C-alpha cells in the first residue's frame, strides 16, 4: 500500500515506466480474479489504482496507460460493489506532453465506403461520407484574437464547476444481450457488465418498466474525446472547464482556450441569460493529421491530441482544429427536444447523432442491438472517432426515479465497442514446439481485453516475423483483433520504441529447443525454425493432441494429454485403471476417456485414417490411401528398410520426400504401428476401393461417416461427386450446393442420413 501511494505521488515521472504499469496491472488482475469478499485493505488498494488510472487517463498524452481500458472497467465494476459512493474523475495534473506514435496509422480508413445497398439500413445516411474534410476550419476561420493572445499560464489548474450536474461519467457495459456475453464465455464474469442484465432487468424487477408496456429510449454515439463543461451566452462560450475530480469539485479552467468560441448557428439565441452545455471535444481524422504536421508532433488518436493541446501554453492558436459536439444542457426540456435544440444551434461540424427507440423491453433490446452493431459498422467511415454508444431513457418520471448517483446518470448506460486494436507493452517471448518440430515464437504483453476476455500473449507464427519485429522488452506493440481472434502484432514507430532501440538490442532467437535441448535448425530461406528431434517430449505431446482430435476424442483437451503424459498410440490402447485415472482426471473425464479408448479398439476404422492420425510429416489421408491400396499395414510392417524404400518408390504419385517421411516414421513409430495392427479392427483400404463411394454435403460428422462405412460403403467428407458416386448424403434435400447440383445432373441418389439409416435398418444412434 505504501509503495502504491509513493507511486501516486511520483506519478508524473512513473506513468510511462513499464515496471510501474506492470505493478498496477498485476495487482488489478489479482483483485479481479478474487472472490467477492475483499478485505478493507484490498478495497483501499483498488481505490488507489483506479484514482491513479483516472489521473493518467484524463491528463496524459501517453497511448499506453497503466491499465488496459477493459481491465480498468472490470476493476471499477467490482469495486463499485463495495463503494457505491465512489466519485468519478481525477485531480488535474500537468503532465509533460509525450511524442505519441504514428500521425494517423489508420488513415486509409478515411476513404473506405459502405456499399449503397448497406448504407440505407445503417444509422446514418450518406452525409457521413461528405465530412472527410476539416469542417471546423471551413466553418470557423482563424480569428484575430488567436494571433495576439498571450500564452496561457498554468495558474488555473484548480477551480470549481459552474454546472456540476453536467459533469460526470456513465456506467459502461461490454455486451448488449445476455446471449452475447454467453457466446463470448463472459456471462459469469462478475466484472463484465451487460446492458440487458445490468440495466434493463433491474428496471423490470423494480417495476420502473413493465414487461408488456411500451416505453421510449434514445441512442447516441459515444464520441472518443474530452468532456467539457461550458457556459454559453447566445452564440459564444464565456467559460469552460474540464471534468476534473467530481468528488472534490476540482477542474481545470479551459476558458483561456475556448473563450469566444463562436457558434454561428446560434446567432439568434437570446443573449440575456447564460446557461450550461456539456460538450465532447473531438478532432477529425483529417484535422488530427494537419495538427500533427503543424505542431511537429505525432498523435495516434484525437483524444490524446486534445489532452496534449489543452496542456500547451499556445493551445488557443489551434482551437479551430477542435470540434465541440453538444451532449446536454442545464436548460430544462424533454430529452429529444434538447438534442434537437443543441444540434440546431450548437453544432460546429458534427451533430450529436441519435436514434429513438419505442416498444416493449424486448423490442427495445432488439433495436439497441441493431443500433450498436450499425454504429460499430460505420466507426471506420465517419471522420470522428467513436468508441461506443449511449442509451438513455427519455421519460422524465423514469429519469427522476433512477436519478444521479455520485456524478453518474443512472438513467443512461454506455455500451462500449470491443477494441479492434490495443496498444500495449511487450514483456518477453516464450516458444511453442509443434508436432512436426516447428518453432513458434509467442509474444507476451501487458494484459489487454478483447470481447470480454483478457489476453496476455499471441503467436507471431514464424522466425521471419520474429526477425521483422526485433522486439525489446518495454517497447510498445499494437495487438489487432479481427473476426474474434487475435491475428497480428505490429511494432509502431514511437518515441518510446526509438529510445529503447538506441540503447538496447532486440531479444535473440533461441538456439536450442526449450523442451529437449536439441539444436534448433533454421530453414535455408531463414524464414522458419524447427526442433529436429522426433522424440522431443513436446513434439510427442502435440502429436498426441492432434491424434485424439482426428480420432474423435471429443472434449479430451491438451491439459488431459499432459496430465497423463500421453506420448504414444501404444500408451493410448494400453489397459487403463479407472481408479488411477479418477485421481488424475476426475470421474467425468475418466469415463469419457475410457469409453473413447474402448470404441477405438472395437469399432472398425479405415487403415488410412488411423495412419494419418499418427502424424507422419506431410502425410495426409489421401497419400496413405494411395499407399495402403497397394500394400497393407501388415505387409509394410514386415518389410525391412531396403524393401520399404524400394516398394514405396514404385507407387505412382509417391515422391522421394514422402518416401523419406514414411521411412523415418516407420523407424520412430514402429511399436505404435505394431499396436495398430494387433489391437485395432482395421478396414483394409484395398477392400474399400471396391465398395460403393458415398459423398457428403452439409455435414462432416465423423461418427456418421463411420456408420456409413460400417454399413458396407466407402464414405468420406473429402469425396467430390463424380459419375461413379453411388450416393450423396445431405442434411437438406432443398440445398443447391455444388455437390447437390452434380448429383442431380448425373442422376445419383440423394438422401438424408436418417433415410439412409432407415433403408439399412440402422438404429445405432439418433441424428
């Protein structure tokens, strides 16, 4: 606790220190993973970490903050269960401005367009594509006062808000529907908030809304900028403040920067009484690029650029690059009227875009889901950066009942987009060895959240990529997430990375296998590396994991293979002690495992399929089928080395590399092949060639294939439809797949699997 407090006091110098960031992250991860029975000291630690994070988030231009955004949200969500009176915000601190990465690494997205066929169904129509220009410069030309104003002093850091009701933050969630969280395996994570469960259901339970009664909500874009509380008189700002620390009512006075900010559309608004407006200060992608060029600074995003700008003494010179988006006002009016009023008179280049939802709660949930997905679709198209949506009740009575607690409007909730890219810190490498010996580097980084799951590592696939990245511990990396998987890691050209590269050398690649110690072999191209030891313990473990998958051992994970130290097929078909397995795996997994082993021994299986499961290098089912059509396993096993090589070389379509792979495999896996011949009920490939061929469409179920083969057919999900095909099994008789079209063309019988089972009096299993 003492060290945390010392870090807080020294936060100006520690904020970009990797050890500091890792220290806070490790503690936060530990707190999040604990049961919900925190002691007082743990609550104090969480409070301090959140305050440190708030200070950094609100005041620094660094793109890598002490806590990843998703981890911060989780920590805050759990902490609020202990401290309902927690106040949002952070005390104003003047940080030195940081150089910040590329000017605009996503610049190409500015010119991306949505097809017309999709555009009409999205939230915002074609006007979004006309705004890829610096609108604030067009509408608000540079004024004389910006040229003669004195530099801003730093004496106006601590001041009070004039309209505290406009200052605060929102409760945030990651998912719209409960099912969304269930699909992401995050529903039972206490720190993950869900709009349906944590916002709508409490209103239903308390009777605020009725399941069958229609009500109204409004959805708005959540712009990624800086919150500003301003006082306006007619068409001008007369004072402005940052959000600051709401618990102490302390903010930074931004009036010297934003005073005389003109709203040309508001020229007819009466100038007799000032009132408050809450704005979000944002910057367009184009203006971000221009601002970086003019100030000779590099920015990754608009939010960090504005923080740096507001901390600069010459900020007034660049105010025209900032767009103030009006969010709410101190005037009393209906929410929809308020939004229309603000958009009409106080927009300077971007409306506060919104959509009204009406219906019962299920209809509202459906509309909110559509709204959120549509908003996420256009986030790369519109010129402003958005990071989510905000959903609010509009009924004044509901708003009054839910109210405002500790500067949080409880009648609103923000739904945050899942990040597509996170900038984080590289920590170290580990290495994985595959079943064929391939070495895969694994990058470990400061934890980051994607789709409700916290990630700490990602493969970079090859030695070539390792050499391209040249990573040094402490350097910044961009982790990208596409189609629900981590796909790529890049090293941006940032000042932090350049400074480290100037003083330290990149992590060298390993020279020996970390599991067996064998010298690592580098390919002639230099693009890949491998452990050459076919008996490497890790290679054998990975081979068995792959084998069990091919043999349809469902739900038997890599952890089970490691727990059993299962390294060979011979071990797999040995007699297993249920009592011994229970102690290692538990009764449920033990019963599954023993059943699979029994079925493997007793159920007929094609020889080529089980040989493919042994994972000879480069040997798939089709190659084994070609070989085993000529020589049975019994015959191959009886051959000496010279005979094996001679006979394999005379099989059509089997080249020298395949011959070498089989030769090495027969030597390495001799005992396993012997166990297959002696213990498995093999179906001879040569006999299969004489059986009627059955193709499949719409399914790849291995148990279905086994049943069809047992009935006297040669079935595979890899078979295409030819004139020689005896039958096509489909899941949908109305399908128009390529296989279905060929079967109809050639007059080949088409039936469902159930029809097949009925025809052959099969009642083994219900599908």
